[in-house]
């Protein structure tokens, strides 16, 4: 991947398109953590692709491309979410598309939906996208120990809920 990033930084449009395709699902999963509407997810992803294209030459280390891209996406999600909060009341829209075909993904979303908002994204990045706690700390601009403690607290919340339901699951990571 780092070769492809370097090619894209030198102006190879095909390499950039390949990178976006490679990370499309990860970006969708993170964006669906913020928004329920496919249109909102598409809008924020489009803005992220544009921002990544415009600023790709500013990326110093090609091996951190995915971390850098997800950080741009999260910033755009936060910006869009905050603008919605100021301008209109959000309506619940049924989720379809990406999550409809993926029962495990839906089950995961349902499981983390009970977590505090500040932990949901961390769970998505850690378990869903398999970022390390160090990478999440960089993406979220927080201390690694904060990431670890939110993961721990979130696991406890989910464990208690599952025990109350009579279902016990182990986190494999």
C-alpha cells in the first residue's frame, strides 16, 4: 500500500482511486457510526475523498495513510454533525445498504449502540477496523490511556448487558 500512496502523492490518479476503493468499506463503517442516513454517509465520504486528494502531498509518512484518512473522515463527520445540530432536528431514518447485508455488522452496531457516544467510535475503530490503541489515540487526538480506559469501560458495560440477557460473549481482541 505504501507504494500506491507514494504513487498517488506523485499525481497518479489511478493509484489514488485504488486507495479510495481499498478503504471505502472502512470509511462507510466509521461514517455510519455518526449518521444513519446513506445520503449523509455518502456526502461525508465525498468530502473526505476531496480533502484527501487536495492534501495528499502533506502526508509525511505513507504507512499512516489509513490513519490519516480516517482522521479526515472523523473531522468531516464532526463538522457535518455539528452543523446539523445547529440547523435542524435529526429524524430517525431506517438504516439500509451497507449494514443490511451484513448481519454480524448489524449485531455489532446494536451491541455498541448502548455505549456512551465517546466510546462507540473507539470500539468501531478498534474492533471493526482493527486499529491499535496508539493509532486510535492519534486519530482521535487523545491520550492512548484514555482510549484504553474507554475500551475497558465499554467492555464492562457490554459484558453486564450480555450477562443480564443471559448471553455471554468474549472479546477476542
